[in-house]
């Protein structure tokens, strides 16, 4: 059986940074499932799908062949054979991914792909439903949180550093809306698995979080 670590939590809690660093330290593969939902949203945007129409989303998601490969340890998402990584972080894709990821057919396709990846590979997988739905038997489950203000501030500073002008209150609003959608959708809503360790990262540095999670992961692996 493969050794799997599930990291879940809301947008901006630090999941991907922590998961990537942890995977590097433990020589595990890092799987960013959010990127798969983003690739699906990008596919639907290209097709001109009406995101208010669940039947259209269900129909149009069927011809998206999404897979992932690794180049120098970096995850590349292929959409119908094309590397779509450069298109996945735009605001439009972020917003639409939050909508199309509520669709049951989208989730069915992507969860299957994620479970297949974990069958024979030791990995760290991050997302919203990894501990509760995708990998319920993961050996370690972490639920990362941080206040809305902290997460908005992190995003604000990241955008400012890139030279993108933005307003903190708009980012806060956006994060609150996305949280609400992720936590209240009918299928696989974002929630802490009963056996997950919850870690509030609001007042912790990245190094502190990585160290804490690394310790837990090493203990789990040694106990196998
Ligand atoms: O983690 P992220 O921001 O890249 O995720 C993009 C969107 O996909 C986000 O709105 C939540 C959704 N998502 C999901 O529903 N389930 C996952 N396992 C991962 C992401």
C-alpha cells in the first residue's frame, strides 16, 4: 500500500506551499488537485460553457482529458495533451473553478484520477476533500486553516510583489465567498475529516508549519 498524506483546507491557508515543501523533504510526489479543477474550468471557459447551467457543465466536462506528468519535480497539468499550467492561476479561472467544482460529474472524473494516482505512488495530495473523500485511508491527514484576514493579506502581498494593483477588502470578500461555496456545496464540501489534525497557520511561519507537519509525517511513516 502506498504512503499518503492528505492536506485539506480553505484557499490561502498555505496548503500548496506546505505540501510541496513536505513532499520535497520526504521524497514524496506532490499532487495539487486544485490545479486539476482549474484545468477543468479552463476547458469549460474555452468551450463557452454556461457556468450557471449544471447540465451544460456535466455535458462539456466529458471531453476534457485531464492528466498530470512531472518535469523536474513540478506538476504539469495536461488538458487534452496540452500543458495548461500557464493559464490556471488567472482570476477568471479561480472564480470559475470554484463554480464548476460543485458539479458531481466534474468531481467524479477528477476524484477517480486522483485515487488512481495514489494507488501505487507515495504522495502528498492537497485539496478540499482529500481526507474526507479522495483518500479516506490516508496515513496522515492535516487540516490547515487561517483567518480570512490573514489569508487575504497573504494574497494581497503576493499580488503586490508581482506588481498587480489590488484592494485588500475586495480580496477578503472574494475569499469569504469562495469559502462559503467550498464549505456549503452539496457534494464533498470542504470540512475537516474526523481523524485529521487541525493546524491554524495564522500566527505561524511557513517553516514552523512545515516542521510541525514533517514531524508528524515521519512518526507515521516510521510506525508503518
Ligand atoms: O486549491 P485551489 O484554489 O487551486 O482550487 C481551485 C478550486 O477547486 C477551488 O474553488 C476549490 C476547488 N477544489 C475542490 O473542490 N476540491 C479539491 N480537491 C481541490 C480544489
